[in-house]
C-alpha cells in the first residue's frame, strides 16, 4: 500500500476544496508552523509541511525560534496566533527542548486551531467518539486502509506501541471503525503470538525492522508507522519489509508509506479548522 500517489491525490483534492472555499469566504486558510531549535529531522518535516500547504493554496506562516527561547516567549507567540484571524491552524513541531514542557504548549493552543489533534479537548472528544480534529498520522492510516479497500469492521487489529500521538489514537479510530482492538507495548508478553492474532497489524514503536515474519499471520495487512535510521544511515520502518512482504497480503513501505499520508491529513485538518472557524460548510 503505497502512500505517494494516494497522498498526492488527497493533497490535490484538498487544493481544489481550498479554491472553492476561499472564493466563498473571501480569504484563504492559514497554518502557522512553529519550530524551536535546529533539529534536522524537524527542519525537514517543517519544510515539507510548508511546501505542501503552499501547493494546496493554504497560506503558511513559519516561526523558527532559537533553542534558547523561553517557555513564556513561546506561550506568548501561541497566544498571539490563537487571536490571529488569518491563522486557522497552529502546529508546534515536536520534540521541544527540555526546558519547555510539551504538554503546557499543547494545552495553550486553542482546541479549534489544534490541527495536530493533540490538545486534551480533541483527545477527549475522540475517545468519546465525537466530531473533532483528528491526529494526522492515525487519520492517515484509516484513509489509507479505506483507499486500498481493506475491510476494517469486525477485523482483529493489533497495534504495537501505545504513544499519545500514534498508538492510542489509532486504537480509538480503529474502534470507531468497528475493529476489535488490542494495544501491545514493551511489557506485552509473547509479542509475536499477540501480533499473529492480527488481521490488521499496525506497528509504531521506533525500533528499526524489529517486526519480522514470525509476528505476522499469513494474509494479514501490515501498516508500518516507524521512521528510523538503521546502522547504515538508511531510512527504515519498524517492520522488516523483506521478511514480512511474502507473508502479508498488504504492507506499507518506509519511506513512501504512512509518512506521506500524515502531511496530507494535516492539510485536510487545516481546511476543516478553516470551515469551522469561518462558519463554512465544506
Ligand atoms: P514512542 O517512543 O512515543 O512510543 C513507542 C511505543 O512503542 C511505546 O508505547 C513503547 O512501549 C513501544 N515499544 C518500544 N519498544 C518496544 C518493544 N520492543 N516491543 C513492544 N513495544 C515496544 O514513539 P512514537 O509513537 O512517537 O513513534 C513510533 C515510531 O513512529 C517512530 O519510529 C516514529 O519516528 C514514527 N512516527 C512516524 C510518523 C509518521 O508520520 N509516519 C508520525 C509519528 C511517529 P512502552 O509504552 O511500554 O514504553
């Protein structure tokens, strides 16, 4: 299941929606992207997000702050962006330097501008099964499974990894789609046996190529969320592609899989936030 063509199609569709909505509203959606420090990974992600915005007709406003910025200064910027009527989405690229508390920053973003879907209000709404801004990577996984016509309802889904940004929200979304969900993590006993129960196996652990054929039931659908560098410096997933490909019925590559869907969903979230804030029906 490739992300490249699918994500490009979704971005183009969002671009067309942006044109229509902007004419009706007399203004364009705007996304503020905050980066703190010089982490090369963050710079790459931030640049990709800004470029994708521009291609879709969404205005992007970049704020690159030095590593030394204080939490108070960052909070003041977020407060200003919360009030700014040109800005419909605010994204603060994680991770942040140690002297800044990520949770405090996430909580400072207005829930209706929280296009990452990390604010406790959006997390709570998601767990209640209510309408909200969805976290981008989990939303991208669901979009991918649907686009590739993989059935979800009634399927046994095992998710490896229970982080707040991937594992837990994808579990909520798979539940919403009527899958039977198991969340596995580093304390799970006999992980290979648990994984082999899965019709859909979603892996988000951050361990290069840890998941092999012994974790996969023949014919299972495998979604690899991991983005890691192996010892040779090559970008690889959490799944050992060569070992799993002959066993799985479908598998996402890394790079070129879920990561591209994340950016496509960010654009979609920005448009959703724009519609809600400006009172437009999409
Ligand atoms: P975290 O480090 O926050 O969480 C990792 C999770 O994996 C934890 O729940 C941990 O368990 C579990 N885990 C770690 N080691 C094992 C193990 N040996 N066996 C079973 N479970 C294990 O990671 P993230 O969720 O933030 O990211 C995971 C991966 O996904 C990373 O490679 C990251 O780069 C990538 N990623 C990709 C995105 C994309 O757009 N494609 C977006 C976000 C992340 P425990 O809780 O018990 O410690």
